[in-house]
C-alpha cells in the first residue's frame, strides 16, 4: 500500500514538474513570439539612440536592450556587468554608486539596498537583457514618454524651460526637420500651435512652405497634428487652409490625418465669402503635385469625409468645370479624375462643354461622363442617368 502510494505521489510530482517546465517554455515562447519590434526607436535627450539590437514586446510593453539604456544614461559599457550564476546585472555610476538588477525582478538595489521598483522586470531573450525605457530613465531622475506617432520611446531630462522657450526651440527644430528634437520638445509640453513666422502657425507654415520639398517634413506635420496642431488653420496671406495645401502638394497621408482629426473639408479660403475656394477646388489646380490617378484618389478621400463636390468658388467655378476646362488645354490629363468625380456625384460644371470648340474633345468628355453614370449633350445639358 505504501509502495503504491509512493508511486502515485512520485507520478504526481513528475506530472507537476512537466507542467511547470511546459509553462515556463510556453512563457518564454510567447515572449519570443511577441517578437522583434524593429521599427521602435529610442530618443535620448533630443537625439536618436541607434542600435542594431531589436526591441521586443511583452505584455503590450516595449522593452529595450538594458546595456544600451544604461549607456544612454551616462554609464560606461565597461561598468555594466552581468553575472550568469547569480543572474544579477550591476551598473557602476561614477566611482561609488552601484545599481543591481536581478533577472525577472522589478526591484532595483542601490549600493546593496532596495532603491526603486521599476514598471517592468528585467528580462532575458535570445541572450540579450531587456528593460523598459521608463523604468531605467526614472532611476536616474529623468522622464520617459511613448510617442505613438513615430513608434519611439523618448527619454528627457527634467524640463526646466518655460513654455515660451520650449516653443521657440520647437519652431527652430521644425524648420530644420530635426524630428527627434521635435518629439522631445513636444513631450516636454511645447505648444504645436506656435507661430512659424510673423503670420503663419507652425503646421500651416510648414505645409505651405515645405511639404513639396521632402517627405521628412511630412512626418513632422503628422506629428504636429497628432499633438494637437490646429487642423483648420488658415493662412493669413492666402486664406488657404492646411488641408488646401496638403491636397495641392499631393500629401495624401497628411490630408487624411487632417480629416481624421476634424479638418473641415468644406471650409472656404475666405471667411468673408461663402463662395470661395474649398479644398475640393485645390484638386482642380494645375499646380497639383501628382498624377491623374493620385488626384482621383485624393478626391475619393475628400468625398469619404463629405466634401461638397459641387461647391462654387468666387469665380463661379466648380471642380468639374475646372477639370473640363483644363482637359482641353492641358493635353487631356484628367480622364480618371473626371470619371471619378461624376461617379461620386459631381454634376455642376458640365455646362463648360459648349465652350469647347473641338468636337473630338467634346465627344471624349461625353464618353467620360457616360462612364461615370451621366449622359450629357454637347450643350452641357444633363440627359437621363445611366442605370
């Protein structure tokens, strides 16, 4: 009986051991499978901290290589040591302060005494030790932020600057497209609605002056929008909105983000005139920096956000009338946009057809209208819709 009981107990212990080992393997597997987040960045004191070692994600938290985090905080690599037997990492700062971290523990010791509890325990994956940027930053009296717009962890010194000083620094950083510094300043509370020059706000001036130069300014525009820049900005010089400029410069992602954040797709370029250019009219501009296909794509975006495709500008023109007029003297550039506009509900402006002397062009335009769902005679009169 005793022998039988012993066998049963031994069997239970073995099963439990196998279960625990299985759970540990499963845990390590999940940790590894949640994967390498290659795109995550680390910005320390306004500069990118580059690394060839991937960032990993566990329990919805990004963890960075701890050796590099500690080095970013001013600890020399030679003063960071890992003891494989005790599973303890030590970091000597200066000549007399030693921090120690135990694997799988959140508790950090300072000179052998409990010092702080980090927000995440020290982890090991594929031979690399990991910790959270926030946990390490706070050990040394700094602040850490997560920047979703650029998938980056930001570590800053405690902010001692005034709002005015931060704003001035932000304008300077935006003007030279210094993305890590822009992010660091915004994290510290810099106002994204600072004045770009004597007249324009930061976002509007940036979009107006720089978006057609390089996409690095586009990224900064997206960051400013994410941090609360005025999406319904109007230029005091031209009365164009930020959305007008984004569309004209063919910045689809910026335009989409502006609309997502509440930009008015029907705001006129002159607050004193109901019939003035709206973002839709920017699609009819010969200065649109894109192809016919890209123009049509932008038109679909505006339509999705309920832009009025039949709006008149101050000269009595609609999107369709601009496209038809341009079709005759711009080498027939816009067939996709015209068809798309009609499919999406553009009607006003077909009366431009009688102004075109070229019979062949009129026939082509009539064919485009028919493909979009309308029949139009050569006098610009709408006939029965095609079902």
